């Protein structure tokens, strides 16, 4: 077990911790959830950096790192949908996007083509992370009975809607780029 894989496991362990903190109606714990989420995002960056720089890439890391990233983001977004901060249909579309891209990657892999992350996937992850932090802050203000909470919920809705649309555009673009590989298997 190397350092990047340890960071991936830490991030995996943080998922239920952050999730539980979001359900507890306490502003201080929401702040803690923000810091833990930011720490999780940092571990994602640092484990990738260490793995590439020191040639510590492993099969475990190649498989688990993106899976843990997707699980982290989607779990929190499902919680926000459950807390009525965002609509469930947006989160389901984001889940569909992840299944679609993962399926394309598997088809390409079966043809011997390694498909790594590109700028669109990285941009999507940054947008998702910013959305999660915004919604955590929104939840904090909702617990604290902020006066302009309706405005913030509307902004959160449209922010998540934009994230969903961009994520789907990127996914369909990804499918288009790999269409020859995909459609030769049909």
C-alpha cells in the first residue's frame, strides 16, 4: 500500500463522515463538513501528483481513485437532493453521465485503448466540487435562518442546472470522440 492509495482510502472513509455531518442540523458541523470535503479534494489532487511524480501508479489506484471521486460527489449531491436543496432529477442525470463515461472507458479498454482524464473531465470535477461547497454553505445559512435563503436556493438551483448541462455536454462530446471504438462493438 503506497501513499497515493492511502490518500484514496482516506477519501473513501470521509464519504460517510461528510454525509452524516450534512444530516445533523448543526451549523458548526456543516462548517466541519466543508473543511473535510476540501481536504478530500486536496487528497485527490495530491495522490495523483505523488503517483505520477514518483511512478507509484497501481491497478488499485487506477480503479479506485475515479470511483471514489464519483462516489464522493454523487453521495453528497444525493444528500442535497434529499434535503431539498437541489432537484433529484439533476443528480440522476449526473449519475447517468458517470455511467455513460465509465461504459465508454470500459469499451475502449476492451479494445486496448487507455482513456485517461482530459480537460473536460477535470473541469467537470472542479465545477462539481465548487457546487458541493456552495451547497454546503447554503445549508449552513439555511440552518442559521439567513434572511436571503430563497435567493441562495434559486442560485443553487441554477448553479446545479448549469453544472448538469455542462457535464452532459462533456459526456456526449466524450462519446463522440470515441464513437469509432464504441460503434465497432455494436
